[in-house]
């Protein structure tokens, strides 16, 4: 990839920290979901635990009533049973008004108390998918409602909240993942679990990225329904055999999410890319860049003609991306130092972003607000 001529950071309109862990006093924070309920009220749900492997790993809610000036920790979204060791992770999305949906996976840790992932096989502990909902802006939540997928995972990567398709169906982005012993009967596939009855049943799986032939994993996809009723999906492409990240790709759906076209290169090399479409129709992408340190932002257009980057810049200096292929895939995933950006466009045209990041063993949920016009024009040698 051509070298960037500038690595100057993008100017922020505002920034802050929603949650901060200090040493061993408070567990670490990961994977925020950003929900803008009103101009000043934002709900951020995030995973908290001593690490991603420990039995205290769960999802909690943070709320600011004043545009990030103050934050309130409102506790877990769902209660953990006392009868058996479990962990869970949930991604949330604002569905209008005061309604918020959560999409999660519930992991059984009986016999797997020491770790959630098998470092030798890249397998995961047994799990069940579920969804929850809130009608009061995330202050109270329903009990988990279990999802029966139409194919065997046997476990799943959960990286995205539920979205609503143009026909009002729900779609839950997932990827097949290995069972504890490495079994993967349906191969490497990312796609959408689709429910046409408000989450009661999930009989359809629509592939977004099919890695079965090449053996590639398409991690942490981001899926957006655009204003013209088309869909766009992006993915972090990983070759588990060579232990290397490959160029990022996107795919389009022109039939309301019933099928997706072949993947097309974006022109950047990244992990954990998340996107939104602005009112202008342009795409803002935030990603952990693989070939340079830090969290990067770019403004682009994307259609059948390809991905065209207009602006690109560094938003947060942070640490290097990791995933260098020097240890097992599971170990390197657990050693990541920042990521999972979550974005929203505000009424004034600025972009609000939340992500998790660790510096000097201090883990935090960060938030930033910036103007897309502040992103430097894309320049390369």
C-alpha cells in the first residue's frame, strides 16, 4: 500500500472518556455500542471484565444526559444466573423513540472456567444467541429471547447490532466460528440471520462474505442500510493459515439484503472497520489500520464503480494494530489494545464516535466528535 504523506491527527470538536479502568482496581472495558437518543442524551453499552477470558465478562450501560460532560454507569443489561458460570456480550442499536434492541451471545463456562477460546483450534466455548429490548432508552431490559439459527455455526462471531432491512425484517450480522475442538461444518461464512416476524423466528441466513473457497475469515463486518434502500457491508479479511490480515473489502446488496454481490477491495488494509452513511450519501469508515498505528477515519463514496477515498486521517494515535502472526490467532486477538469503533451522525453534521483503547495498562471507553470536513484530503505517494 502506498505510504501516507501525512499522519497529522484530525482536529476534534470535543472528546472525553466515558469509562476508565485503573490498574487492577476496575476491570477493563471493550466493544462500545453508541446510541444517540437525543442531542445531549447518549447511551453507550460496553463489555467489562478483568479480561475478555475471565468469568466477570459482561455488558453494561453508560449514559450521559449532557453531551458527554458527565457519565453514569447504569450496570449490567441482563442478570447473570448464580447456578452456573456464564459470560455474555451484547451489541445494541437505537430503533427510534426510546426503543433500543440488544443482540448477544450467552456463553456456558462450565468446564471452561479458565478461558473462552481454545488457543490451539481457534474454537470457542458453547454458546447461545439471543436478543433483548428496551422501551425506555436502555434503562430497563426484557429477558433474553433465544435465537435458533438456520445453520450450525457451531459457535458464532457477534460483532454488530441488529439492523432493520427495507422490508422491515430484522437482520443480525454474524459469522460462523469454530467449536471448541475446531469443528466448522459450514466453513467460513459471514452473513445475516434474518427474522420477518419481529425476532420470533430466524429461518434465513444471507451470506455477505463467503470465505469457504479461499479459507479466509471475514471478521467484524459492518452492515448499513443506505438511503436508496441498498445495503453495504465491509469486513476485516484474515487468512488463518498464513496468520495475516489481507486488504479490506466491501460488498453491495441491491435487493434489500436478499443477496450480496462479490467483494470489492476498499484500498486500505485494516481491522475492525465500521461504517455509517452520512446524509450526503457519503461513507465514513473508522478502522484499526494494520500497516500503520492508530485508529483511522476516512470519507469515501462506494458503489458498483468501486470504493473511492476522498479524505483519510489519523484520529487516535494509540498502539499498533497487533495481529502480526507471531503467536496463535486466539492469543493475538486477546492482546489487542484498542478497537471496535461505533459511529453516529449528529444533527449538525458532525460525527460522534466511541471506541475502546488501552494505554499504559489503562483501559477506557473514549468518545470523540469531529467534522468530516476536518479529515485531511487523501494523499499518497
